[in-house]
């Protein structure tokens, strides 16, 4: 009887602990989903007032009286930089909230990845020119892939932007695209290579983490929030691809993405 009671007690205890752990898991999952929704909604709501502020600042910048006053001009330039920076942050947070909720999915179509790379380079050319950095594109003219054109362009913009930011003046950035075949699966290989400052070995495991910045004091200088590579990784993940980096301090970095097609 004693053994039977002990067994019964053991089974009831197991059952109760199972119930309690389920009860604990559900509210945590719910709270996490609510937090994700909150971040997505807040980032979305911020965009409209920010764009109104930007338009107002730009209208003020056109005013003759402000244009001729160096102090006002300076203040407005500073405000514009900050508003643009928060707008970028809101957009990045929205992407990451969508990633977490599984809404960040591929929108496939047939396109030429070289054209996507040309668009990304064109967008960043003013930044590169300001630092006298040359960007070289090496990609086949006739290549068609069935992937997400917007996400590929975004990924390239993020990697090339970093390559420019973390390369001193007169440097060089190479953008290489190629398709290949491995174990019967066709893939697109993307490489963005710079001869910039490089990344210390101990920082390599952290650079794809959200809000990670190797040198936090440089935020003002380079204008990032430490979310660019986390988004680049989300894009690669959305297509079951991989992203990795080879880097040597003082010599440069090469970010390599491989996407199964
Ligand atoms: P951010 O550039 O806004 O800081 P990222 O997520 O894009 O954020 O990058 C995270 C960190 O990785 C950067 O702060 C920088 O230290 C490092 N990093 C990224 N790309 C490069 C690069 N091409 N060269 C050197 N360091 C880089």
C-alpha cells in the first residue's frame, strides 16, 4: 500500500509540475508576442510624425533668413541629422519586430542581381565619393535569380554602407556576385570586401547581435545603431542562407553571404 501511495504521489507531482510549467510558458510566450507587437506598432507610429518633422526642417532650410544665419543653419542641420537617424532606427526596429514574429518572408520574382548591386552602389556613391573610396562591382551581366529583389538590394546596401563607414579615405570596396552549384542546389554567392579597419577576433562572435557596436564612442561619427548586421543576418536567414565574415585588424573585412536559390 505504501509503495502504491508513493507511486501515486509521484505521478500526481509529475502531472502538477507539467501543468505548472505549461502555465508558465504560455504567459511568457504571450508577453513576448505582446512586446514584439508593441515594438512594431511604436516604430510604425513614429514614422509619420518623423516624416512631418523632416519636411518642416527642409522647408525651413529653404528660408532665406535662415540660410543667411550660420547659427540657425547649424541648428537645423543638426536637427535634420537626428530626425534622419531616428527614422532609420524606427525602420530597423520594425524589420526586426517582423523578423521575430515570422512576418519577414521572401517576396520572390525573377531579376538580375547585378542590377540590384548597381542600384545599391548608386545609392551609396555620394558617401564613397566624399571619402574618395572606389567601389568595384564584379558580377555576371547575364544572371537571373528567383529571389527577393528588395531584400537583396537592402542586404547589399547594409554591407556596402558598413564597408564605406569602416574604411578610411582613399580605400577600396569590392562587391562580388556569382552563382554556383553545391550538392545539386544552385546558390548565389555575395561578397563585400573592404581594406578598412578590420574587426578584432574577440568581437567577431558579437557583430551580428542587435545593438552591438564594436566602438560605441563612434556612434556619432558613423551614425549607426548597431542593427545593420542583425538585419543583414535576418535577410540571409529569411532565405535559409548564411552570412559570415573574414577579417583582419588593419587589413580589412570580407562579408560573405550564400543564398540557396
Ligand atoms: P553599426 O554599423 O550601426 O555599428 P552594424 O550592425 O552594421 O552596426 O555593425 C556592428 C559592428 O560591426 C560595427 O559597430 C563595427 O564595429 C563592426 N563592423 C561591421 N562592418 C564592418 C566592416 N566592414 N569593417 C569593420 N567593422 C565592421
